[in-house]
C-alpha cells in the first residue's frame, strides 16, 4: 500500500521538485508589487499610468513563463525525466482559478465599498495564500511548513498595522488589499524556491556528456 501511495503521490512531488514554480511566483509577486508601487507614486501624467504598462506586464509574464520552461527543459528534465500531467490534472487547477479570481475580485470591491479595514483585507489575502501554499507545496515537503507559518505570522502582523499606514502607502485603493501580501509572499517564495532548487541540484546528477 505504501508503494502504491508513493506512486500516486509522485506527480505531486514532481510539481515542486526543482522549486521553479515558487521562483516564478516569487518574481511575479515582486514584479507586480514594483509596477503597482510605481503607479501609486508616479504623477498622473507619467507613463506608469498609460497603456504601455500592459506591455511591461505581458513581458514580465512571458519572461517568467519561458524562463521556467527553459529551466525545466535544460536542467530538470535531463536530470529526472519529463512528466506530462493528465488533462484532468490540468483542468481542475484552471477551474479553481476561474472560480477563485472573480470571487476574490468581488471580495475586494465589497471591502472597498463598505470601507472595511484595509489591513484586515490584506491579512486575509495573505492567509489565503498561505493555505494555497500549504495545499500545493507544504503537504508534500515537510520543511515548507516553515514557509507557511512565516506567511501566517506575517499576515497577522499586517493586520496589526494601522490602517492609515497601509492607506498612505497604497493610496486607499484596492492595492491596499493586495500589495502588502505581494511584498510578503514575494521574498518567501523566492527563498523557498531557491532552497528547493539548490537541494535539487545537490541531490540529482547532470546527464553525462556524449563523448566527442
């Protein structure tokens, strides 16, 4: 039974075997936080408020996507093999995202209309991120529970911050609900992904070079 369970759980382990998903998420959080920070601080007539910012978004996502893909193809797959997930395994995450994204946006709009405490909203986003990280990463790698608890503690500390401070940093916009969590989880994901990638390189061997 243990061997069967190990085989069934293997795809879950392989998803974060090299830490690339976490590195991608960490750079994405910090990149998004930087762009939004510049939009908040730049005067209205600056380019940060124009449609050109969308080009930066798309470029960032393209770099993250193809950068992760390149690491997989040139480092991960040659060392530990190529894994193609079943269509059912790819559909469920997309369905969850399709449901979660509108629900999250609706929650943000409701919070702003009813003038909820901005720090509470930011803390909630951080806690939801911690729950998602625990489900996707920590349940298959025990040491990553430390990252979960760091995210939980950080989210609770955000809730303690004065609402005026968060509002001053983010202009009392919907970014007040998201930006603190991006600034928290960006470094956490980079640290976790970096450790995972380092451990992966130590535990696996590069394929032998063909003799010339």
